[in-house]
C-alpha cells in the first residue's frame, strides 16, 4: 500500500478555500436587468402624482411619478394578504383595499395590519423613459 502525499487536512483546507472563492464571485442572476419603458406608453405617469400598475417580464409593478424628474417602482402585492395595492395621490400613500394597510413612498408600513414593507425596485426617469431594474 502506497502512502498518499495528499492527506485529509490539505484536502479540507483546499476545499474550503475553493468554496470561499466561489461564494465571493458575483452570481449571474444577482445583477438586475434594466427595462426601459417609454413614457409615451405610460399615460398616467406623464404628470406628477400619477401611477400605474403594469406587468413587466412576468412581474407586476406599481409605478408612481413622485416628482418632476423621479419615479418609483414597487411590487404592488401587499405583504399582509397579497392583495394588490394602489397609490393615492391625495395623501401620497400606497393603500391596500382589502385590509387597510398603508405604505409610504419608501415602501415602509405606516399603518397595519401589514408588518413588512413593500419590495422596491430601483427606478429612474431618463430621456422620456422609465428605467426599472428588476
């Protein structure tokens, strides 16, 4: 029987270092993909205070025009019971019609029963296009 120069300890150390290196590499799906939607197709967003729920790449989005040069994008599914929320321009809140949860324009819960914030997607208004990173 021959002795091996590659024992258990060097194997485990090498395996651990390899796994650590793999975990630090960026994942192919980690970086979001950008989607550009022409403002001309989003009539409701042509003025400040407008909002629209649309489906983009199999994701439902709530887009809110909150300023002359800004837009916000949310997953409009309420974190309480999965009803679809809507933006109320009058008081600048996102409201759930089912159980009364309310969210601010940062997606934070300001009135329950929801206890978790809405998911937010990075969004910007550039050259008459809404660009959302999914």
